[in-house]
């Protein structure tokens, strides 16, 4: 079909509300008779809670009650997407700095805050807190998690949750002319969504309503129904469009707590975190990566051996999946005869890590691409050529059961051309280039309902969360083209489990591909129904009617779908309803439970200038090129890539948690945890798309929005290395760290 | 934040009376860019907040008097940075004013507040020191004038006594060709708190001075005794020793999150040399122009 809306960039659905302040975020929703909640936390990471005295707090005017573990069912209800390890509230012991031990419900926010200050917690700091990989793996290490929670895991008596092993071939049997090995570190960073997490709950008599900034409302519904022993039909989740998610809002956090508090109060309650509090609740997993690779003298990879220790935090959340999925693709998009991969999920007394844009790939990509540069240096090869030489070609299997689903060479060559690879460099300048690859969703289930209304407008129901990525616009564009309805006359309904059919989740850059297909199929359903109506109306054989660009092609003329629908439904009016489903089944034989629906493949190239006296890195030019299949909405695709690149530059140049010896995060909040501002952006930035319409989604699209941060760090660090001659193995590349490396090099020479 | 009484005096005398009565239980509100954060975080819990914004004598104004510019206590950073007289006579002060906080902060934050807050990292402190600013203080005993170098005492501490408040800051217009430049060390280019604030000033007679902050309890003003730093004929590479001497007072915190002591000390030299070069360049331009 010839698309009209697809491939263009209509006005963003919900964009006007976002930029004018009209959008109703969770914190803007006021429920009648609502109580406000403030969490009580301790200024320590690991502590034993001896007792909690709530009497003074509860005697304050305005304070309704204080909730502690003692007020919750015994044993403490626990939950999580993979392991049921997270308690509703700290149970006898805090396991990370910021884990709530009590929650105060009050008539006003101020009263709740004052109450929280008056809760007296008698606790003792426990020694042996685990704050890094070395301590976690020590033979006499304190166990972060109670072994009784670990079931029959062979690792139950350790801090290792699981060890993932992937690979093929025999790495020891390979002959190599050069073997390089190194260790790299990736810091803890936080999502820093502009909208902090928020949670509300209200009892409904025979059930409960929950409001959350959650990315996965249906997962939340399932977890709450199970915990409260309610049928799914009695748990209604409202998920207003989040103000940024980046993975940090996928998994339920304090929804169970507010639900128990609402049930106790018999009133709605609400908890909205501060930005500072989000630092203590969500982060990306840090990682220590040991990597070794062999090459022929021509530069061909002979083997790769990657071992990554992910320090995931106190509760596993979705981190074990982060470890398995990223480890699986650790060797990258290269053709390698033998690969050995180990990835460990290691718990610690730190903020639980969760999904974060890139899902583990930025950590491993940082090490792998840096190592490939080292090999190129030692082989006297160009860093672009060594990548092109080893890159898997179109349709070539590069991991058993997975083949290259795009012309990746085209992507790399486009990026190299854009950055001016090989052009002469002024002094103190350098360039770097890196390639990254992330598996898309391995399973999926999305339903959509589309209603073509009598006046020719339409409503699309989709359980995706639009947290800024623009899903509303994408779905409207698809429906617009399939039904011949202008985008402006389409409403997209999301964020209410009582109204919108099931969607598995909004993650892994899946929604345009999976929910997009469901929306398209719902439109096909409508097309089929209108075709049948038209056949009867015009006395034509149904099979003789073709459909194109929102029109029915009759043997003698074309009729718009909308016109045929109106004629057929007159005089009563009404509507035509279509349903669509997209299912990607689990594959029990696949190590990840399924092949990737698509790969996000990205090449990032960067040019920097380094101030050799201060260590400041100026981003002169930054280029990302992604294989997107097809750019369904070019403006949004570019914006997603720009945003991902900027977020990646954050962990590359300035973002990291700083801890004290006792596991407390010292740089909580926006003052001493720095993210890029507009002043820190590259002087020139380009995000480009390769479009060969070879993706699995509607019109040949693939998922986008993570690609541009997969290998930001190695590309920029390689540029810094070319400019300065120093190799840095820790992120971020702060001015001080670059300066220290320069000093070391000076002292060493 | 905790509840507090709020007063909106109409005159400096009323404000002084309130301050005298309530002493440390009262806090002054001008731009509020420091105070509101302190209130919200319960770092301060005053019984009384005295809003100075409705006192005509303190209303935003930059007035040229004989030989100096008087900047009223209510004048915000944006006004200072945009004032043509300040730009012409005191470029280093403009360079400091335009990096305080963010655009929004600069539209609210006053320079008097920047100094009274007593942060060792206050951006305007080094240029005020180099330009020999005078702080005008009103109090129960009347008005007095204090050199800014005596006004700044330590972290959160100034020379203000019970019942006193700042009404204006007076900046002498240099009576001879003068070059000055401000620079700072930050972790990023956008809004940031400085790890080093530094201002250098030179005149045609070769007198050089450097004021620097964020590396000790307060911003320090140091005069060059070697006579070398202000000499445009000597290459900067040959000024290392006297430059190092300027920073002997620096005692950067070991506990800071923002930069290590070693890095700060090394950067003092780098920034000092750069500011000096810029200041000498400006002096030459003035002499030629």
C-alpha cells in the first residue's frame, strides 16, 4: 500500500499538553479525601531495626497513621518480576541506603514530612555491608539475601544470584597471532527521569484502584492481584503518561505499600517521590568486565572471552534478565569462531538496579569496543577497518540461532563518512568509532482494539505507556493510513487496565513493532468488516474488492472506507470495531527464551578536543547511525536517537554515584550528580537512520530508541585516547579523571 | 518546610529593628535562591523571615556616583551582567555574574545575597575582591562601610553584626587603565557549582593581584610581590614560581565530591595563568585603545 502518514512527522500526540503544562501527570491527579505519604529512611545502608516508635509521629496534628513492617501481613509479602525478594517495606533489616522502614500517612504533604521526621527508629548499623564486587565475592562475605528466599539455587549460600554461560566453539583451540586482554569498569548511574516516581491507591469496596507512573501497567495489575488475592477484574491500574521512564519505571516499587496503606485507611493515599528519593530507588547496574580476544595478524577475530560481574543491588528486580540478555550479545555484531561468555548477577547492599535504556549492553560494549581499539593499535590497523573486517554481513549468523537482520556495513560506513573518518585532525583532537548491538524483545503479547466511529473519526486502544517516546503518534499514524482517517481525528487511549486491552510491557523498544502490528491488525479487522458491508451494499463479490490507502477499490470505482461504513450503517449510525493481536511466543529451546524480534544496531562516531591542561573534553562532533528498518516518523526517530546519545554522553562524561565507606550515596540529587545540560551538548550532532524496510514491524520498521547510547562511551573514550594517547578504563571521563590519566602518562614516560 | 512568621518592612530602619529584635531567629529574604532551599531542606528553621523586596531604598538600582558604581542590595545578577557601565568598567564582575546558577536563578539572585550567604564558592567574591568593592551596611548604630575583604569571614560567616543588613555594594571605577578577568573550574559547562573561582587583575605599573575561592574557608585576595606576574614582557611559562606563591593559602577540602585536592591545586595554576593572560590582554587593549 502507498502510505501517506507513515514516513511523515505529524504533530506529536500529547505534545501540546506536555509543552504547555496541560498534561495531567500522576502528581497532578487529586483524589477526594486523599492522604499523603512520606517514607522514613535511615542514614545508613545496612542496619538492623530493633524497634520503631511511631507514637510521637502519630500524635502530630494531621498525621493519620504510620505504617511499619509490624502492620503488614506476616510473613512479609514480597514481590518481583523474576524473584519474589522485595519486601513491601524493610523487614527487620535495611539492605540499602534509602530503603524505607516506615511510611507516614497524613492529611497534608507537610504533615507527612513532619511525621516522618518524628518517627523514632532504634537501629544498629551492621558491619560487613557489601558495596562492591570484590567484597560480594569474598569467601566470608555477608549474605545480602536470606538463603531461604533463594529456593534451590546452587548459589543460595553466596551473593551470586545466577551465573549465565553462553558461547560457541572452543576458545582454547583457536590460533591467534595477537591476544589482548583488559579490565574495564562501568559506574552506577540513575535514570533521572524529570518526573519522579509516583503511586496512588484507593479502595473500591470489592477491589482496588492503583495509579502509578509505571511503564508496565499490566504487570503491576498481575502483581497486585496476586498480593491482595483479588481477581484481575477487581484491580484497576491507571497509568497516566509518564514524564520519562528509560526503564526505571518498568517494575512495581511502592505500589504494594500504598495499596496496603489505602486499605488500612479506607481512603485514597498517595506517595510522590522527590527526585532525590528516586536516586535511592532506581539505577543502572554497575559492572566489572574482564575481556580477552584473539586476532590473526590480518585483524580477524579468532576468539572472544568475556566475563562480566554485574553488581545489581539489594533486590534483583529485573536485573538478572539484564545480565542474561546483555551477556548473550556480549561478543557484539562480529563473526567470531569461538566465544565464551560468563555473566554474573551479584547482589549488594546498594540501590536495587533495574532496567535502563540499553539493558546491560552499554556496560559490556564499553569493554569490548575499547579492547578492539587496543587490538587495532597493536596490529597497526585502522580502527574502522578492523570493525568492517569482522562485522557480520547481511543474513550471516553471528550467534547460533541469530542472524544479522540488517546491512550493518552500510550503517558503519555511513557513520564513518559523516564523522569524516581519516580526515586530518588539528592538535588535541581525536576521533573514535564503535558499534553496538542490542537484542529486541524475545517474546511479546500485545492486543489492540480500534473503533471506526460513525463520523469517520477513530479511537485506538493500546496498552503501551507513552513516556515521551511518542507511541501515541505512531499508533495514530498507522491507523490513519490503514483506515483513511486523518491523524488529527484519531484519539489514542492508553493507561487504564479497565478500558484498554492487555499489553505485556513497554520496553526493549518494542511498541512500534509489536503493538504497532496489533494496531495494524485491528485496522485490517475493520477493513475486512467494511469490505463485507460494502460487498452487500454495492452488490459486488467481496473477493473483488481490494483495499488501498484507506479506500475500497471496487471494480468500477474507489470508495473511501469511511464512506462505505457510513452508507452501510445508516440510518442508525454506530461504529465498526476491530481487534488485533501480536504474539511472539516463547521458544523453550532458545537460551533467552526466544530469538530477538529485531536487533538495534548502531554505529557511534565521535570527535573530541581535549584541554590538555585541565582534562576537559569538548565534544566537537557526535554521530550516531542506526538501522531502523524504516523511519515511521522521522522526527521522532531522530529525537529518540538524539536523546539516547545525550543520555549516553552522561554516563560517558559525568554521571556516577559516589559512595562513602558505609554505602551511603554522597551525591544524591541534581547538585552533585551531574547530567548534561544544553551547554554540554556536542557542538555538532547528527542522528541518522538506515532504511531498508527489512524489519518485522509494520511497513518494515524495527525498534528504535536505545541504539544511540549502546556504545557512546567507547566511541568518545577512543577519541580521547587518540587526542591524548591515554587509555582510560573507568567511566565517567570527568575532567579530573582525564587529567589524572594525563599526569600518570607524563610521570610514566 | 516549617511554619514561620513573615514580615515585609517598608524601610531599612524597620528591617533593622526586626533584625535587632529577633537576632539569629530571623532570616532575610531577597532573591530567596539560597533561603528557600535551606528552608525546604530544614537546614535553617527561622521563626521569622524578613522580606526585603518592598523596601524602596533597596530596590534594584545601579547608580554611577563620583568614582564608583553603587549596586543596591536588591539588584539581581542579570541586571548586573546586562548593565553597560558594569560591562565597560568591571568586565570580570560580569563574567562572574553570568555564571551564577542558571538563567532563572540569575533573574532572582542578588549579588548582596551572594556575598552574605558566605559560600566559599560564591562566584562574585573574587572579582569583588580584585575590584576593591566596599560593602555598605546599615544597622542600629547607623551606616558603615566595610571593605569586602573584611566583610567576608568564613563559610556562612560575614562581618554582619546583630541587627545589620547590607544595603549596597560600591565598586570603585578603576582610576587607571586596568585589566581583570574571571574564570572558574566546573565539572560541566552548564549550571554548576565551581570547584575553583578565580579573578586576576593587573595595571600598567605591573601591580598584579589574584583572588580565588572554593579552595578554603573563604575567597582570598593575594597581591603579587614578585612584580613579575603583571609584566607583559615575561612569558607565562616563566611565571610559574610567583604564580604558585599566590596560592599558598589554598587548602582544598579532602572530603569534597567535586574535585580532589591535587586536582584543585594543579588547576589553580592553570586557571591563574589563563586569567592573568586574559587580564594582561585586556590591559593592553585599554592602553592601546
